[in-house]
C-alpha cells in the first residue's frame, strides 16, 4: 500500500509544481495575449491534444499494465522487450500523426474545426512536438510499470519549466508581429519543453542500467519470451480502449471548440466576443479546474500498475484496499476544492486574470473538480483490473449526450458560455456514475456514505466561513488580500471539520507516505501520555 501511495505522492508533488508553473504562465499569457489571444491559443492546443491522444493510442497505460504483469511474474526480459517494441511503435505513430496534422491544417480551417482561421499558425508550430511526446509516453509507461514514479515526475517538472519559460519569451518576442503570431509563439514553446522532458527520462533509463542487468542475470533462462508480434497484439488490445477513453477528454474540448464559438455567434455575439468567451471557458476556467485534480490524476496513474500487480497475484483484498484509499483521498481533496472555487470564482478570476468576467464559467466548472476526479480514479481501477473497454464505453455514452446539451445550453441567452460549462459537468458526472457501477460490480466496493457526508459537511462549513471572511477582508484591504485570507481560513475550517468529525482514521494516517509514520508516532505518544495521566 505504501509504495502505491508513495508513487501517487511523487506524481502529486510533481503535478503541483507543474500546475503552479502552468497557472502562473496562464496568468502571464492572459495578460500578454488577452482573452482573444488565449482563444487563438486554445483552438490550436485543443486539436493538438486530440492528435496526441490518437498518436499515443493509450499505449503508455498499456505498457505500464504489461510491464507490471511481467514484473509480478519476475520476467524482466519480457518487460524490457515490451518497452523496446512499444517505443518503436509509438515513434512511428508520432511521425505519422505529426505529418498528418501539419498537412491537414487548411482542411481543418475549411471544415470549421478552427473557428478562427488566425489560429492556423499556432497549430502548425505544435506539430513537431507530437513525435517527441510519443517517445515520452513509451518511457513513462515503462517506469510506471515498475511503480517508479520519480522519472515521470522529474520529467514533467523539467518539461513544464522549459515550456513556460519559452512560452512567455516567444509570445513577447512575436507580439509586435500581431496577435496570431504571438499565439503561435506560445504554442511553439511546447517543443523545447517535451525535448527537455525526454532527456530527463533517458538519463533515468541510463542510470537504471545496472539494476536492469542484475535482474536480467537472475532471471530463469527457461522463461519463454513473447514475440514482437504477440507484444504488439496485446498492446493494442489493451491500448485501443484506453486510447478511446483518454481521447474522450480532449474530444469533449473538441466538441466545445466545434460547437461553442459557432453557437455563440448564432445567438448574436461577434467573432471576437465568441473567441473571448471561449478563452474564458477553456483557457481560464478549465485551467483552474485542472489544478485540484492533480492528485486524482496521480492516483489514477499510480493505481493502474498497482492494481494490475495485485490482480496478477489474485489478491482481491489488496485491490479493495487500494481502491478504497484512492477514492477516499479523492473525495477529501476534490469536494473542498469544488466548494472553495465555486464561492470565490469571481474574486479569483479578478486576482489571477485581471477580469471578473471569467467568474461565471469558473463557478459552474468548479463542480467538475469532484466529478472528473471520481471519473479518473475509477477509470484507473477498471484499467488496472484489465477492463479497459468499460471506461471507454462510459465516456462515449456521456460524450454523445454532451453534444446536443452543448448546442442547446450554449444557445440559451441567459446561459451562454455557462451553458457549455454545465454540459461538461453533466458529461463528467455521468461517466463517473457509470464507472462506479462497474467498480462496485467487480470488486464489491460500496460507497462509505457516513464518511462522505462528513466530508461534505466539513466542506460546506468551510464554504460559509470563506464567503464571510472574503467579504469582510475585501471591504477593508481589497480583493487580493481578501482572497488570500479567505483561502487560509478555508484550510483551517476544513481541517477542523475533518478532525471534529473524525473522518480520517488512525490507521489511515499511518498508511500515508513520508508523514504517516510521524503522525502515527505522535498520536501514539499522545495516547500513552493520556493513559499515564
């Protein structure tokens, strides 16, 4: 259990650093490019994300499942061969999709996938990065199969740091040449970022060479290795459903890209107004929603090989334990994050983006923090169990429902861009519900309603205190100090609520990596002192 949580913690710490850097860059870019420029950037970047999902085709997750399975059976030779074969496959896929995206740009404009033709420059500068991203996926899947999350975390931090540094620099350098070129400069920064991340992974792979050699030397020579064809066949059997599940997320954004700006124009907005509102939704609201789900993304990535290993050993108790811990941590983090962001949506928009106008989409989209977190973690559980097609089908069903919802709700005059945000909430919520039904079926998991009520109670108390403190402080010292003060009070009130309701049990504290043993020792000493007295 501790190794699984340690891996999740490493990815979470890396994710926090990455998201903080990314959020900081979004603030700078929003101030450099404005809502219109962010809209141009997002139109290109969302298509890039869809193509990257197609190019990687779910193979990193499939690699981690297959490598974990081989290691559970002490087959290091087989694990290494999986990495080599999948790396070649991903490189070829990356090259194909990179060229395809570059050459199809005029068609994408003609068909309306790029609602604003000025975003073509931003899209074309993204295409070289696809090849490198696929190689990143092969390395990360390999290391995650070992449940070694440090290489992935380190590469993510280096990648984001380089990307953000170059993004701000390129955008400022190209801004005098026009807003479309500045947006292209921002997207061009993706390439040096992914190259830096790949170099970090190559370093870790080289450093691991002695450990690999010793494991290979100790392996039973009688073990029969799979052929390259058998590996590719199993990879794609696992990867295609995972790919479709993963691609549904950028497809959700792609639906918004296709439907939302055009629908806003239909109901009376100008092209520039529609682009600006789209920037508020995808560049500002979505960026804030993605911050709290760093942990759930890390948990899902760590869960897949951890549950796959336990499943290979037929250890149902371990599967249930890891799933329970992951889902409880998800609720503990996402529920207060949703409540806090909802009640402070407009002040946070003013603080970070120098405009209150993104407050509406941020408030609505905040619900997605909880819904998307649950969807991600339940997807990780199902994928680790080998049921990779189920999350894909569930997301497909919810996405099909989102299409008419996006069109209808965005077209309501009183809803507008908030309607698009609500359609996304419904999409994630339905996918999470369907996933949970299947998790209950396969591992007999039951929602701990008592604990869930305690978490929501603590979060609602936190939300009320946050609003009171914000309005009190903002009237005295302004918006920025008011937001920061309210956040500090929110953390204190929520933590107090968890302690009062005893939501976290003593053994759960002890299982936490790094700090768990210290907390448990402190509690034991306190209990012993109380008994002595």
